[in-house]
């Protein structure tokens, strides 16, 4: 008899699915990030050296001080609930008031404490060694709007909650840090001069700048609160913005690069000038370190706080690479060297490119590129050809050029081939004897195109303006660029990464362009670079003298194969970069969309007499009579998409032709409603003619909305408030059983309104991203990649989302291969393309075709970065890994030998028969 446990184990055995061990991370990799630094604590003298950080991405983590590797990470709730207000670590300061270690045998005290959110505010105690929560308590403020600007500080085992009422007063409440019990009533301190633009918390002091000439501060823990006024020096006056608090010194702020103390008990060293400061200890004395960046040289200096004498052991300088941007000193710590010869100090910097840099002994010990936690655009670039392939490409290009001339004869082709092979033999001989040309930088780095087009350069654009060139196979960073003083556009539009020339035009180099907005003037900025090497192209950055309203890519020029950028400025004038491609802009249509007013406008571009002109041709208002609707989603089709099949074969063997309109764009608007709470409207609009092809309304649904648009279908997800679940609606458009024009589609002479098939499905998870797979020729089946809130990426076949799934099983449905309709979508574990490689805060999924028709390249970005490949129709054009080459070789040899023997025997038989 089987036991109950054995029976359960046998039943569960059939439900398990997994990858083979040798397949894990073979075709994919993941980069784990924490985000831009907010607060940092480093301790090198502990039994277990630790580096504890909190970040702008609502992450608490521990890093290895030696290598920067991640020890543990806890991703907290999203903003505003997860916004970290305070990170307090016990035992990092010489001040006993900052120590809150728990007595032996008790659960009081804390190792690390965090305060996050405001309504409610969560106070948590952590075990900093393993990253687990040991206790938690919360408070809910009476006024949630004012509590959003609240600040916290810790002193003598008491946690203080400071809620400002701007231009009026401060409300201060004290709590026991570990229990959450209030120590007394809330004190109200009148302060009519406080404002969010000019005030900060410096230790226990609330400090404000008044008219740029003096500091007005309040000691929030004093028995009798008094207003403290501190006059600024002349060079510190007329300061703009908030003063910056110096952690580690109570009541000390940084104003215009100099220190000012509002605490009479805290002495400072006057005359120090630095871009950033940090307080630590060296030789059991408090030390103030400060850093300055002059051109590319980063200088670090330090003084003792008790007598302001310099610390020569800590003085160092180094050349900081420009891609790190402007550094800011966050913290430092020192420990004895192994040989006992002095101390070694580690200085931690955060930069405006969201990098974390550790500097030790005048060199960069390690760095982390946390800008990758905010990727906003991605492109897969083909790698350059090898020398032999490049020579063959030139030969083929020469044939193409000569195809219209009189020299295209057999002799010239034969001579060209002999010359090419002679050059290849010469190069091989020189390489063997060691006299060949040295390999290029890209060849030395292994950046050479493979046979199947799977090895590519992954170009990533981040929110901070930093650009990365990453190997999609190994994950190695080959180059980095930083664009200072640029930002995203208005109207919720991010910076754009545009491919103007691919790697297919040998020997011309590929060309990419970043389109952004200047942070100071608001005008457009173009930065052109080589995506393989990261080198600037023709000077790199180009400052425009107008603001960018819309842009589009033009066809390739015959001169240099560059796709020019057509730009519509804020005054509705059009420009082309580069200018020699202006004639190609003739007859181009543009559209603009205002997300706030939900107003669409269409324009026609004309080139005549050497001048470009733009004409407004249509206008569509989707905002309704009260303009309450706002655009929350826009989805066009992928410009590199190929449609392989023009129609769909029905059960009666007739063809239902697809409505394939390349100018069709989906717009989704949302508006509040007194009856249905929220209404979602979908519009399919031809952006050339401005006609509304189809519209649909969803009641009692709301964002988050994610949409994907491809071929003749689209799918979008939303949250249904009526039944409290996430749903996905799919739509397919068909012309009918007759096709108006099988070769060219014209929006100005469009076919009749399409037939619309639609259906909704229930998905048992929260959707964070949607993207369709794409291949080189569009032959492979389309799958939809669904990113979930749990960090998984699900590969959903389109036949499960097909809106033509019949309600009941029928003969026609079976003939079409349609699955009977079931509302719930299955989420099998074998469809998770990232298996156990969870992607925290998944936001976007990008896809690109490879050289294999069966394979699609995928990169998913969020807090983490995940790169892989998928084969929706399996690898039909590639042999399997376990293919038996020995067996097939034996079979081929046997068949070849058998055919030769049979041929010989047959000839002998025929000869004998001939002599009879």
C-alpha cells in the first residue's frame, strides 16, 4: 500500500516542468539593479563589512564593499507608499544617540530602521545581515495632503515626525522607535516663513533660507523652541533653492559649496569649498571629507573637525571618465590594511548619471551602472561584417553597380572574382606568418556578425541621458555615453532613440541619433553616434533653435543610405536633418496628439521651389463636450513589420482578407463618469485622412492600460472595477472575402469600413507590459509577450487570444483550427520565458528580429534588465542541440556507398544482358 505522502508526490510529479540544467542562462542573462542612491551607510570595521543603501527606486539593499556585488535586496512598495523617508542604521556613528542595538535576549532595538510613505507611514526594523523585516508599525495622519511633505529624524531612541503646514507652522510628534507609542502630545511650532522651496531638515534643526541673506532655523528637540537667525557671507547670499543638509553633523547645511552651522554647539571649518561633503572617522577622530571636480580631475581632501588640520593620508585625485557625469560624495570609511601599514579608505560617490562609484587609493575600485534601472528606449543593431564577408559584400555591390553598364560580361565578373580570392589568399598568408594587419577594435572585442544574426549590439537609452552599448550575448558593456543637460519632452513623451542607418550598408558605418529636449532652453537636441563603437558622428551633438513637436523618419537617401528625420516644430514649421534629404519629405503626412485635451491634428508636408511647407488638413477632438477625456495610450504599428499572409482561410476554404492599414493608430482615452466611475474609449484612426475607422467604449474600467498593435489586430489590457480583475480585449479587422487592392493601400481611397471581430478574456494576474514578437519576414506565428507584476514574462500564443474563437465547438471552427472560447486565459509555467529570473518593477518589453526567421530577440526592462530569445513556431530553421550528427553521417555514407555499389552492379547486369 502506498502512503498518503507518496501518493501526493506521484500526483504532483506530472505537474512539474523545468528547464534542463545546461540550458539555464545559455541564451539569456539578467542584470540586477538597485537604482540611484538616496542614502548610504558603509562600515568596513564590522565583523562583516557592510554597505547599506536606500535608493530612489524604493529599494533597500546591501552591497559588498569590496566588489559592489549585491548581497541582498528588498524591493518595497511603489511610490508614494514605498517612498523611503529615512534610513537609520545602528552603530555607524560615534554618537551614542544613534545606537539602538537590541539587548541580548530581547527583541527591542533595531539593526536598521526605515521609514517609508506618508498615508500610512510604515516604520520597519530590519536585520541588515540577511535583509529580513523583524518588526513593523504604522501611523495614519489626519491630514494626508500635508503629510506628503513630512520628514523624519531619529535621536536618542525616539523617532520624530515633522509635518509642515507651509507658511504657517510645524507639527512635531515623537514616537518610541521600536514600539510606535507616542511619547506625548503633538507640539505645534509657529513658523510663518517656511516654504517647500527654501527649507530642509538638518539633523534636529529645521532650516530655511530667508530672502537669500540669512538662515532661519528651529531646534525641534529643544525644551523651549527659539528662532535662530544666521547671517550668510556675501558670497553665499542670493542662493537659489534649498540648502543641503550635511549628514553626520547636527545643524550643519551646505550653501553655495560652503558649510554653515546653525547649531552653536557644532563647530565647523570655515573656508572649505567643495561640491560635496561627507563626515566619517579616521584615527578615532571625526573627519570631514570634501570633493571637487575640475574638468576631468576629481580631487578628494579631508580635515579633522576638532582643529581643521588637513589629513594628508586621505588626500587623493584621479581622472574620472566623462560618462560618469558629476559626482557627489555620499560617505566613506577607513580600515587598517592587511600588512598593518596605515589605513585604506573607500569613498562612495553617486553621480547625476545614476552611477555608484567606489574610489580607493586614487583609483576606481568598482562601479555600478544604476541608470539601467530606468531604460526608456532600446535597439538591436547588427554587428559589422568580418573582413572576408566585407570583401564579398563589395564584390556583390560592384555587380549591382555594373548591372546597368556595358561591362557586365563574364570576363569582368571572372576577373573580379579572381582578384578578390587573390586578396583573400594574400591576407591569409600574411596572417599566418604574423605580418597581417592588426585586428580592428571591434574585431578584438569579438563584435563580428555571426551566421544567424543572433549576436547583436544592444543600444540602451536611459532616463538620465546615459547611453549604453551592451553585448546581447554576454551582457558586457562595450561603451557608455552621457548627454548632459537633456531631458524628455512634454506631453509625457520620452527621449527617442532612432536608427538612421543600419549595418547592412558596408563599408558605411551604422548611425543612430538621440532626439531630446535641452533642459535649459527647451529647444531640440540631436546627438548622432556610431552604435557599434559609441563614437560621435560629425561632431556628435547638434543644438536646434526650435522646439520639437513631432518627428518622423523619411525613406533612405540614395547618396549615403541615411534615413533623414522630419521634424515639426512648435510653430508648425517642418525641418529635415540632414538637409540634403529635404526632397524626400514631399508628400509626407504627420499627426500630433495632445494627451491632456485629447485633440488630434493632421498635417501634409510639401516640398516645392526648394522650400518645405506644412498644411493643416484635419482635426479630431476626442475630449468630449466637457473635455474630460484624456489620452492614456497611443499605439501604432512597428515600422519594420512584414505581413506574410494577406488573409485567413475559413472552414469553407474561402479567404477572409485582413484589413492591413499601415496608417492606422489606436488611441485610448479615459474620463471620469458619475454613473460608471470611469469610462475607457478606444478609437482606431487613420492618421493620414483623419477618419475614425472604429470606436468602442468600456464602462467601469480604468488604467493601468497596456496596448499592442500589429498587422490587422490589437490587444489591450485594463482593470475591470465592476468585477475587480484584469481583462484583455482583442480586436481583429478584416476587409471581407474580397480585397479592394492587393498591392497598394491608400488611405485617401480606402476600402469600405472593415469587419470587426472582438472578444475579451480574463487574465489572473496584473499586466505591466505587452509586446508582440516580430521576425525578419513575418512567416513565424505571432505571440504576445505579457509582463506581469510578479516579474514574469508570459509567452501567449495568438490562437488563445483570437477573437474568432467560437463559443461552442463547431465543424467550421475545427476546420479553421480555432479553439473553443474559454474566458480564463491559462498561464502555464512552461510559457514563462524568464523561468526563475524574476524582473523587479517590469515596465517595458522590446522585441527585434534576428537573422533566423524562427527566432525573435527580447529585452525586458524595469528595475532589472533581462535579455533572451524566443521561437514562437519553434526553431524550424535550425537543427536541435541534441541532433545526432554521427548517426546522420553514417546513414549518408551508407546511402552513398550503397548507391555507388548498386550503380556498379546495375551496369554489369545491363552489360551481361547486352551480350546475350
